[in-house]
C-alpha cells in the first residue's frame, strides 16, 4: 500500500505539501495541488483516517440516534442523513433507541466515547441527564424530528400542527363529527404536540374531544391495536380514528379488521407519517406526510455548520395532507395519491369552510346521521 512519502516522491513535492492538499489547505498552489491529486490517483493512496483523527482531533464521523429503526419514517430519515453526510465528507454511525430512554443514553455514551465530531438525536423523552450534560458541554448536536424543550440545541422538524389542522378540516368537510385519536407518548414533543393540535383543531369547529376518544399509545403497532379495540367497545364508537404515527395506524387497521369491520364504511382511519405501505392497503390510507428526506439532509447540514464553526440554524419544514380513500372520500375526489415523502406540486384538495364560517355550535353527536358508518 502506498504511503504519503510515496505520493510526495511521485508528485515531486514535500510530505507537508501532500498533507496540506489532502486537508484542503488554501496555501497550496494549483500546480502542486494538481500534481498531488494525480499522484494520489495513480498510486491508489488512501489516508489513514485514524492517524488523521489523532492529528486533527476530528474523525469525520457523525453519530445518529433514532427512536425506532423498524419505523419506516426513521429508516428513511436515517438513509437521507447518511447520504447527505457522505456528500459532505462524513461517515455516520447509527444507534437504534427502540423508543427506550436507557438504550438511547447507551448509544449516546458510546458514540461520544468514540470521539464522533457531532451528534444527531431524535430524543425518546425530554429528561435525559446525559444528553443535557452533552449539550451544556458544547458537544455539536442537532435534534431532528423531536426535541428537548429548553435545551439550546438547533432543531430540525416538520410543522405537524398545520397539517393536523388541515386533516381535521378535511374530516369535518366529509361530515365526520366523532373523531378519536391514538396519541403518542406525552414525554415526547411529537406525542404531545400532535394531540394538542388535534384538540385545538376540533375546538375550532365546535367539536369536543372526550376522554374516551383519547387513547394513549407508544408509537408501536400493538398500542394502536389495543387503543382501537377500546374505541370499538364504546357504546358510541368514533367515526374516525386518527393515529398519531404510522405503526399505531397499522395496529388500528388490524383491530378494525379483526372485528370484521370495513374501512371506511364502518369506521374511518387517518394517520400521521405517511409510509409506502399506505398506498397498498385497501383502501389506501389518508395521511399526513412529512418531508422526511429533506429533514435528514437539513439536519446534517445544520450539524456540519456547527462542527465547522458556522452558526447553525433551526429549521421547520411544512408537512402536508395526502388525501386518499380511508376516510370516506370518493375515488373521483381522492385518486390514489402515490407515496412521496417530499412535497408535491399537485393542487391541494378542496378545503371546507373556515371555522368562523360555521353557523352556531356544532350539532350534538346524537343528532349526526350515521349513514355508511354502522356500529360494531
């Protein structure tokens, strides 16, 4: 294997000049740079990353701790992070927290021990002392998707509140009045934000969110199944179940089908976090889509800015409603929208009247006809 001395001899320059070229130092002439790069290519020289990290105190490595690698949303997020990091000259080590704070901290500790240059985290909760200490110590860090309130770390996220308002407006326009939610963990910012946005959007239309229509999930499919079974056992089940993440939506769909019920004839289903599977269910699922790929890329850029001495910026990107047919939409009004994690330029679906245009209070639940929504 060629050494840096071999490269220097081939290019006719000093070892120091080769080192400066490889580290992109501006003091090297264009002629010397060209000769060194040609010698590197001719000899197949590869710098020793470990030795370089000892000299520069940089490993060109980023750590990424995601909440659940089995969740397609986080799988796609991790892929976009790895692609953007590679384009910027960094490698990525990924840790899967499996929605467990203790496992999250294990990965954070391990990554810090390996002298990564910076850390991307989607926190499983808001109270990790290890992560708080790392942030206060000045570890380059960016929160992606979720965040810890009060911690001075850039956050890259999607605006879920606006998209949830669009969803409720859509459901109201379809005539639905009894809406329930499978909420994510209250200890996560996304869990608390989505249920609060849902509650506020319902209130804008004069619709209540009774406690019996609020089920506590954990962003896992089994909790979606369990909560939905509870909804279906109520004397007056909801007309719509909104699952605050994709895995809980799949669990809800299992529970509905296990009762011999049909979506949307017997009960409608909507989800947060669009995934490829939703296009292939029968019917395809109406969902809120986040710009997952752009979130990952923006998070890497913010972290690299922090590492390389540029001021990092928090980023909030728009989520959007993807209308399909799981809430009673007609095929003409809701053609099967293909899965696309990035915003499209297709026309938005028709919006119902603004909340202030609704005359008087909403009808009582018992007065709403149950056409095409039979009870179990």
